[in-house]
C-alpha cells in the first residue's frame, strides 16, 4: 500500500533518483548546488519549502512532491505553489500522485493557505487526467520572459 | 510621456483607484485588510513584494504592476512572479503596460532572478498581444484546487 | 436594481426582443415554430425547461437564461444544462448575467441536480470573464456532428 | 469483424466490465444504484437513453456507447448527447469507436435529432484523432459549477 510522508534527511539517495527522473522529464539539468539546496530546504522546511514522498509497501520511494508557500498581493495569508510532482514510471496509476497532491492539500489547510495551484503542460494527458479529478483547470496560461 | 517608478506612500489614493479597477476586472473583491497589507508591503518591499506605477506627463497614475519574488526548487536564487498588471482603460495602447513589464524585468535582473513569469486568461486578446511582444507564451496551463 | 424571476406568459414581447438579440449573436435563425415552442415550454416548465428573466428597476427585461434539466448516465438524478444566456448590450457589466446564473444554480439546488454546465466559445472573453468568477472552466471541448 | 448492436439485458456482465473500465478512465466511481439505473434505462430505452455495444467476431464485447436524447430550446425536436464512449484498450484502433459513433448517428437520424454532440478532454489525442474524422471540433468549451 502506498503512503505519503514528509521528506527526511535519510531519503537522500532515493530522493535523488526521483529528482533526476523528474528533471529528465522536463529536460532540466539542475546544478549540484541547486539539487543540494533544494533537498536541504525541503528537509528543513525553510524558505517556504514543503516536501512529501510516496512510499510503497516495502519502504521504497515511488514519488515526490515539492511545494513552496509564498506571499501574494490578494491575501494576507499565503499561497501554496505545488512546484514539483513526480511518480516513477512503473508506479503511475497506483494512486501515488493523488496521495501526494492530497498530502499537499492537507498541509496547505494546516497553514491556512488561500490557494493551492500548479502549472502543467496543456498536452500532458496523463497528468491532466489526474489533475482534473482533484482540482480545476483554469482559463489561465503561463507567460515567461 | 509615460514613465515608470516604484510605488511610494504618497501614491495611496491614486493607487487605490487603479487597484480597485484591477480587481473589478477580475471580479475580485479584496477585503480592506488585504488592500492595506498589499499597499504597505509594496511600499516597504517586504515579503518579496515589489511594485511600480506608471505616471503620465502630468504626474497622474495610469498603471500599476506588482511582483512577488519567491524561492523555488529549481534555483538557489529567486523567481519573480509578476502577479498584478493594470493600465487604466483610457491609457491602453499608450505603452504603459510594456514599460511596467520592462520595469519588472530590470528589477528582476538587478536581483539576479532566474525567472520572470505570470498568468493570463487564454482569451485575453488585448493583454496577450502585448505579452507576446515582450515574453513567451508557454505550453503550461494553471490548475487550482 | 436588477432582479431575476421566472419567465411568464406576459413577458412574450419583451422576451422576443431578447431572444432575437441572443440568436443574432450566434447567427442562429430559429423558425417561428421553434420560437413559439421554446417560449411555451419555458412558461409551462415542460420538457425539463426552466427560464428566468432579469428585470431592471423600471420593470424592463434586460436579460434571459434558459436551462434544460435532463437525465444522464452518471446519475439517478438530473443534470442542468444552462443552454441560453443573454444580457442586452447596454446592461452588460450590470450584474444581470451573474444574477441569472445564480438563479439557475438556486433552481438546480432545489431540484437536487448533480451538475450545472454550459458551453461557451473559447474566445468569448466578456462571457468567460464572468463565468470564471462563478464556475470552473473544464478541460472539455465540444464536438458536433 | 467488429459489429455494433443495441445493449440488451444479457450483456450485463460484459457491459459491467466495460463500464468500470470507462469510469476508471475518468476516475469516476459510480454508486451501485447509478450503475443499475444506467443499465436498466439503456436496456429499456427510457429517459431518452440509447446504448450500443461493439462485438468482436467471437461475440465478446469490446466497446460501448451511451447517448441521451433530450429537448433543447433551439429545436422542436431533440438533441442527441453522446455521453459515454469506451473501447477496451486492446481493441483501440480496430474501428470499434467509429462504428459506435456511426451507430449513434444512425439512431439520431432515425429519430430526426437536430444535433449529435459530445464532450472530450482537449488533451485526449487518441480520442480526438478519431472524432476529427467523423465530426467537427467546435470553438466551444465546457463550464461547470
């Protein structure tokens, strides 16, 4: 059975494998410094970072999600930007993705966040199929310098 | 001639008019507390807030933009989320919107931000026409709980 | 002040003006028989039809909405298809459109409908700006033989 | 060779398998009562329901489609809402989907329906590839409360 829990220091090696798989999906190539800083802040919960991993019945890590809580002009509270989500290929459809998102929702509720949002490629059918069942597609698209 | 400069305390009344016009556009109805907290943080530059106004030749305010600099997992630096942009109806097409975005770019460069990004409604033709000339539409859409 | 109430027989002339304006918007040209049947069923509430009009302070009609309640395979109850919505040009932005939608929501709740849904052109910025504030854009597009 | 015929009472078990596969695709979890009511109305043709199954050469069911005929304001006749369509994974590309849609078209013609329409996720490339060859994508998107 898949369960979800906060990332901890001892997850480093298993997390790295997932993190590299995630980055490969987006053809992103983070520097060592970026990877180290991300993991450290996720473990410590600094800079608004919050991270969860999904664990299978045998204790292996099969997914991760990272969120960043940040201020916003439309609230005196906080927004939760669900920045990263990844489930290893063999585990897709196992429910791990949904559990990870629900874990972020629970933390966002705990902190009283006014919004949980994320970005996804409009053509990513597999991901959107899940997202459509736990959230709402909006009319908004993302622009980038 | 339109010019752009940081928001300051003495802009309060003129800024409020623009802020309410901006919120009306999105049919958003911020509380007094949200409005006050937004203005204060924009003037003080706290919580990662950064705000600019566009001034016409006579010193009247014709536009505003607010950005929030926040940490992100893909960088040891910062991302710049251009959260709000508004130009009063009569001034659209005057170049104020472009100047405001370029002002945010300049500040993002000064702080070494790795990214400047924003959200816009896919059907907002007037806004996208400007954005396409100063930035890139991405394939990403926004999901929201 | 704009108010909303069910369509009634005595609205015929004013309703016709709105109905023709609405059809002109979609370049639809209903036959007399279709128009008569629509009005009759809206007044009688037969065939699952439900209709509301928006009235201004002087008792003039400024908007209409028609919904059809129909069975669906995913429910033992009913779905509410909000088929038509129109506000006369001069009254747009007056809040009439929102009141009409909320009136349909109230009736859908009264009947225990499992869903209220409608279709809109993806490029209809004015309409979507309203819809985004009272409902959710979905990932679904409409196909037609 | 794949053929198409109306759903009948003796299809119950094979239909259930397809129905559950279809619902799993949309991460929908219908109650027993909803499933029973859907099957009954499809067999009886009540509530405007109409259902077809696709049968392979050996008599096994490989696909289903359900339509709901409902009144609409733009017609004195009926609209045909093609609500559900599913082909089991191994049979995709076999032509079963097209046969099912054509079977619905034939029934819609028999009843003089003015329109056959359906909804699909904009990112469902496999489905849209078929739909584009037998129907028209419209400019309409679906909003939902």
